[in-house]
C-alpha cells in the first residue's frame, strides 16, 4: 500500500471497494443474465436445429422410399416395354408371314410413292425375289408391270397403259385395273390411299377366277348353242307338226260342215278340237322354251287394242255360249284404241287370261276391262283386267299359279285341262313389255287377273271420241239382260251424244214409255231374248225403229226389214259405223244395182302353196266365194302365175322348198317395180308363231300374215278386206252379209 492510498481514509477506501464490488456484482449479474439469455437462445436454436434435422431425416427417408418405388416402377416398365417390344415384333412378323402366305400381292408406298414394303407375291410381279435395297418408285413398278404384261406389244400400248395407271392414282377413289402377266397369272390391282398419304397397293390374284370364267363362258356358249339347237328343233318340230295339222284341222272343219250322222259329227268335231288343243300346247311349249332361252323378242307395230280384245272374245265366244256365260268388254271410252305394241303378244296375253276365265267359270260372266291414263308424250298407262265369277283360287295357291307347269290341285280344278304354262308365259310376256301383273281371287266367288303396261298411242290424241261426222239419231233403246252389258252399251252410245233408255228384257222394252219414238233399238241376243221373236213383237206393236241385234259371231240375221247384226261384244268403231249408217242411209241403188255388180269381174286370188293337201283345204275353204282362184306350187310358178293372172291378192306359203315365200315375194315386188305396177297385197301363210316371223315378214314386202292352221273366217275376212272396187263382192248376195 502506497502512501497516497494509505493517505485515503479507510472509509473512503471501504466505500470505494464497496462501490467496486457493487459494480462488479452488477456486472456479474448482468453477465449472468446475458448468459442466461444466451443459454435460452442457444437452447431454442438447439431445439430448432434438432427439429430441422428430424425433419430433414424424414424428408430423406421419404425421398429414399420414393426413389426405391421409382426404381421398382422403372424396372417394371422396362419389363413391360421389353414384353411390348417382343409382342410388336411377333405381331409384325406374323403380319408379314400372313401377308406372305396369301396368294395376293401387297405393297405399301409412302406419300412420295416410294416403295416401303411389299410381300413376295407383289415383288414377283415385278420380277424381284427380295425387297430391293435401292429406292423404287410406284411409277417404276408400273413400268416393270407393263413390260411383263405387254411383252410383245408396241411401245405405245405400254406407254398408254402406264399413263392410265399413273393418272388413276391422282384422285381419292382409285379405280381397280386387271393385269394379265406373261407368266399366266392374272391380278386385279386395287390401290387405296392410306394414312399420311401412303398408298396401299393390293394385287388380288384372280388367276383361278379368270380360268373359271373362261370355263363358264365356254360352258355358257355350249349351253347357248344347245339351247339354240333346242329352240331350232322345237321351231322345226312345231312347223313339221303344224303343216300336217293344218290338213287335219282344216279338213275336220270342212267335214263338220257336210251332212253327217250324229256319231260322225262327234268324231269330226273331236278331231278338230283335239287338233286345235294340240296346236295350243305346241305353241305354249314353243313360247316357253323361247322365253326361257331369252330369245323371245317383241315386234311393236300400230294395232287396235279394242279390236284385238274383241277378236279374242269372239274366239272364246263359242265355249262361253256353251256354258251360257256372257263375255263382256268394257273399253275406257276416253282412251284411244290404237297403240303401238306387239299385237300378237298382247293378244296372246288376253287369250290366256280370258281363256282361263271362261275355262274356270261355270255360270255368270267374264268381263274384260281396259282403263288407262295418259303418262305424257302420247304414252298411256293401260290397266287391263279380266274378271270372272268362276271357281276362284285359294290364297295359298295364288303365288304358285304363275310358275311353269303349275295348276291348282283341288277337287274343283281337276276337271279342267291345260298345260299349266299359260300364266307363266303371260307373266313373262308382261315382264318383257315392262309391265306388272296381279291377281285377286276368292274361292267360289271368282278371280280378277290384271296387268299394267305402258304403250304409246298410235293415233293423235283427241279429247274424247267425238265422231268425225255428227250422228243424226237422238234416242236409243238398249235391251240387255246383264246389267254390265246395259251399262257398257249405254255409256258407249251416250258418248256419241245420244239419249239412252235401258231395259232388261224384250217385254220391258215393249212397255217402255216412248219406245215408239226412239231412232234405234239395240238389243243383245240372249237365251231369253230371241232376236227374231223380239223384232216381230216390236213390229206388231207398231214400233218401226231400226233394230240392231248384238249377237255372237255365227248368229243368223232374221229375214225382216230394218234389222242389222252387230258383233258382240260391241266394238266402239262398229257402233259408230252403225249409227253413221243409220244417220245417212245409202241412197237406194237403181234397180240395176245388183245386176250391175254381177256384171263386174270376179276378184282374182292366187295361192302359192307347195303342199297338195293344204291346196285342197284352201280351195274347200273358199269354195263358197265368188272369186277366181289360182294355185302355184312353187316360187317360180308363182311369179309366172302372177304375170299371167295379175291377181288382186296373193296368199303366199312362206316355207317352200327351193325359192321360199320371201324370195318369191321379193321377185314379185322387183317385177312390179320394173313394170311400174302397183303392189299386189301379199298375205303370208306361215306355220311358225308370228312373233319370230313378224319383223322379217313385213320387211320382206309382205302386207299381212295368217298362221296355220288356216281358219275359214280369217281367209274370208282377208279376202273381203282386199277386194278391189272394180271386182264383184266375193260373198254372194244370198249369203249373210249385213254384219257390221
Ligand atoms: P292352265 O290353264 O293351262 O292349267 P295356266 O298357267 O293358265 O295353266 O293356269 C294355271 C292354273 O291357275 C290353272 O290350272 C288354274 O288352277 C289356275 N287359274 C288360272 N286362271 C284361273 C281363273 N280365272 N280361275 C280359277 N283358277 C285359275
């Protein structure tokens, strides 16, 4: 202790020390506080750190397990990828193996049309075995194909084909092409656009199909030749059968006209009807075989449909009369009657339908109805139906009856004859005409067969059928038992602007008010209305009006004044002629009229026929006529006779040995031209069905034809149609001639 210090008071020193200690204590305290705070901080840090470490450790743990899961996944995916790759390789290999096994060629081109892949068949088409290493274009392939397909052909041919092949792949729809390679293989090249503009090319191997087609076409040719031979055979056979049949049927017809005992008449009638039945069967079989061989052609020409219908009805009239059934026609009054169509075939259809209707009807009526509507350009849609009140057809048989050789097998049907070909032929004919057929039927009630065809009219279409010359009559009394007949006749007459009163019977007519004031009485003959008796009754009650008796052909005209016959069913044109004739009665001829007619020359008819029997049949058929008839037995004789006789009409047999009917006609036509003579009407006599003959017959300069066996009525009407004005009427005045 220094002096100074020693000099300080002890108290001071004590105070100083205390202060110093206090300060030190405060400092210590502060330091301790700071230390504590630092410790607290540190502890907090330490805790945060440890939490962080824990957290990081957990993160690490998660990351590790995720990494492990990923590793597992990757290896699984790698496995799957490996498997998928293997599967893809297998699929590709399979696909290619499949493409290699098919007999067809397959190739794929990219959008620049460079070959990407092709199977061996495709490569073989261009003469390659393996896929070429060098790039090869579609165009080069076509060049190579052309070389192999047209080896011997000119360069232009190859070039043209090449150009066409390339041009066709421009569009989206690529047309297939057939190629015949030099090695005997045939392919159909079918190319398609694929995805990304690729071109997929498929070459179908059609070698077998081509060979089969060649075999088939050979077989077809053989079959066609056989069918032609069959048709020719049938045609010849039918000719061979028809010619002698002409003799049989014609002679039987003539025999029936002579005086015979009942037994002889029965025999002669049987010969005639059996012969006709046989001819119908021959015609059916011939037609059917022609249709089957698709050799049946239609020969359209202008014809009168109404007349055609009436002719068919007239033909069937005798069998209808036997059964006492009436056959009626209802022809739409606002239709033209002349159309362009195959008259023979339309007639055949009508004959089949009406023939069946008459055959299968025992009582009542058969009604043929023709209605039509204009379809523009002068074409008419015609609906032709044939309705009967016959045995009818059960619904289950309706489809079958149009089949060939098909007939309804039932008690009610068995008694009827037939081939079962008629409806099959009818339907085929309607088909051939572009039409349709239908049938409705009720067993026990009747049937209605109909067909629809479109035919052009052969006459200018006028509205209605107003007669060209006004008919001066005003009132007509119609007498007909059947209501249908009354309606039809009434309608027909009313279209001429006449007033009609219709009655059911003669008695009703006689009692009808105003009967004495009518201008015409049109009465339909029937079992209950005897024409002659009716006219007598009329006259007795003071009714003097002219009477027209509508009767079936063959009816005789009562020998009474003011009576006319009109063919039943009544044709519109015939009705018009009758009304016209009654409106403008011919001026009575001077007393010498008949005498004058007798002084005129007879009509000259030349018949060219090589068969003696047929000559005899012909001369017998015209024996009643007042004509000058000559015969020639061959073509040369015919030309000579034509020169000598200068006939008004020639009947020409078509099938003759040496110069046939056509050649003979040509020779006569040439001679006429050379001598500047007008053409003589030539009517062909043909044994063949008219359809096959029709076109060439008319082309050969022949005017008409008649089919053998000849019918007396057909010959008679032909002669009458061609009687020249300066010749005597071939029918003598004492014969019935007042038919309209
Ligand atoms: P076919 O008359 O020669 O037997 P089709 O072919 O003309 O031959 O007719 C076939 C069958 O259809 C006839 O046999 C008959 O059973 C039936 N048939 C045809 N038309 C009629 C009809 N109008 N009424 C009743 N049955 C008919």
